[in-house]
């Protein structure tokens, strides 16, 4: 694949300018920046005899987003642009996350965790998350403005401020530690302290020894895994690697359960919930139209937001714990028809209305009732075909 370094960052910066409006005196410069970025991609593709389909997902979406900007219909303002949120450097975010993770690991070793100490960890998570958000607010910045390590640590803590997520996290740690101890004993490893922590990391699993202790880190998405998947992953980390084990846990990373956890982590740090108005589409207006047409105007307004970054995972997402509908910012383009955005919002509002149906230990969201209701959308087939032809999204994801 052809990689074009920096394109995603350029696209994001230009989209931020669109969101706040382009001063009259900077219109030509803005147009030139967009044109140069697009031309750089197309020249690189031509030189290598490739097409946009050969670009990595985020790069391809950044290119298509820039390509879709209507340079003849820019949002022009008379004055200077408002100051953008500055990059926020906040001390001790990662150390706070490590402290909380270590405290949870200690609780997970107990058959019945001490309720008072668990409440102390939960309070610490909430307190630190509020403090980070307040600091970002003083800089007129979202948590996404922090550097990557701090942003990932913040997102992890934010995820665990939801009680059900904290409970799932602790349960997964307990199960994973039991599996790890058993597998290490089978390997003939001497008895010692075993710590398994779930972290916000792109690495599925990592293992190291510290003195007489064994420390294993697993990606947070695996808190949704069953014991069989955890055994395959931990076995690949502490024992010899095998194709069978790898297939088991890699297959799980393609499930909705795994993706949901990762998406909640993304949304925790990357969504600006106070800006439903995008450069091309206003989610407030879209919601009002969809509510009137399909819900009789009776649905209460959820929080509406554009994803602060390009998403290659989903078109949209309903986050019940925050009563938030989030739409991928890639769809905030003049090249995207209004009915497509309405369809994505309608799809997420159906999730809000219908919830999930449990089958055994799994929650099902796209039930037959959901599909019937989805087809009430006047142009659902046309919208799905448009999304499919865009080539970047699963039409019914989320």
C-alpha cells in the first residue's frame, strides 16, 4: 500500500478551519492548500500506477474528504477565525492511569474484592477524568488535543467511569489471571506473582518478567472476550505461538463486541460533543427532520456529535451510556448527500429506540425487528448503496 505521511493531520486541520469559517482574506490560501494536498496524493498515485483503493484506510478517507470539499461554496466569515484549541500538555495522566490499573489488578486477585477499595478506585477515576476535562476546557481544547499517550490514558479512564465497564474490566482481569497462572504452571514456570492488566493499546498482548513477577498486558477490547479467546491470546503470549491460537483471538477482534469497546475508547477522547454543526451538514437539523418523519416528533433529542477524527470503523454509533449519537466526520462533506447523513442518524436512533435483545450471553442489535424498521426509511436502499460504493464503511455498522 502507498503511505502518504501527514495527510490525515493536514485533512484534520483544514476541516477544523472549515468548521470555524474561512476569513475572506484567507480564502485563496485555503483553496490552494486543499488543492495542493489533493494533487500531492494524485501525483503519488499516478507515479506508482495505483488508485485510491490502494491507500491505507485513514489516508484514503483523508484524501476523499479533501476531494469532497466544494471550494466554490466555502463558509466565509468577515472577521478573524476564533483561536483554535491549543495542544494541551497535562502532567501525570499516564501515571494516574497506571496507578488505577495497578489498584484494579490487586483487587482482581481477591475472590471477593473489597467494596470500599473498589469505590475508592472508581472515585479516583472520576475525579481524574473531571480534572483533565477542566484543564482542557481552560485551553478551549478537547481531550483529543492532548498527546497520544495522555489521550489514550484519558480514554481508558473515561471508559471505566461507566460502572458496567468497570465491572466487566475487573471480571476480565480476574478470569485472565486465572488462565495465565494455569498456562504458566503448564509451561513449568516457577510459581510467582502474575499480573494481567487490560490497557488502551494497539498491541493485542505483551509479556514481560519483572523480578519474580510476570506482567501481561492485553488490549482493552478483550474485556468482552470469553475464556476461550482469552486462553488463546494469553497462550500465544506466554507459550509458543500457533496458527490455531492466533486465528481464535484475531477472529474475535472482528466481532461487534470487540469493536464496541474500541469505539467507546475512541469516542471518549475524540468526539467534540458540543459541535453538532459540521462544515457541510448540521446534525441538529438532520435530527429534527428524521424525528419528524419517522418518530412523529416524539423522540427526545440525544447528544449529537461529529467524530473528531476520521473513522474507518463505522458510519455512526449510538453510545447509550452517554445518550450520544456520533456520526463519522468523513460524512461531513458537500459530496455526501443529505439523505445519506439522515439515514445514518436514523439507523443510530433506531438503536436508541429498540436497544438490544439478548441471546444466551450475547447481545443482538440488528434484529429482524430492527431491519424492518430500518427499511421504513424512504431511501434506505439508495443510502446503503451510496455508502457501500464509497468503499470505506460497513453500511449497517453501529
